[in-house]
């Protein structure tokens, strides 16, 4: 199995996980980013979505941008965490 195949499996697993999360929580099937900003969520749901977005971005970067440096990924992650920290605490 190639790295690209592995990342594709990871993306499929994340899609299934997100589908189950939205169904179990009676949430609309929009993107995680839309949901975290627009929906009335519990702190636990916001935390799940913030973590999911980080994992999704990493899986997509691994799949499409294998050359993406770890430091660049960390910069994106820190920026998103700052946003998610704001959203969880407000």
C-alpha cells in the first residue's frame, strides 16, 4: 500500500466518522467548519469539531500535498486551534 492509498483510507475513515457524529448529534450535514461557526453546539461538540478539522486538514495535506513541511502544517494547526479555542470558550 502506498502512502497515497493510506491517506485515502484515512480520509474515508474521517468521512465515516463525521457522518456518524452528525447523525448521532442530530446535526445538519454541512462542513465541520460551517457547523462549528453557525450551529448551536455544546462545548464537547465544538471540541470534537475543532479536533476533527485539524485531523481532516492533516489527512488532506498528506494526500494532496505530501511535500508540505511539518512546520507549515504546524502553522496551520496553530491558527485553527486559536480559532477553535475562541469558539469553545465563547
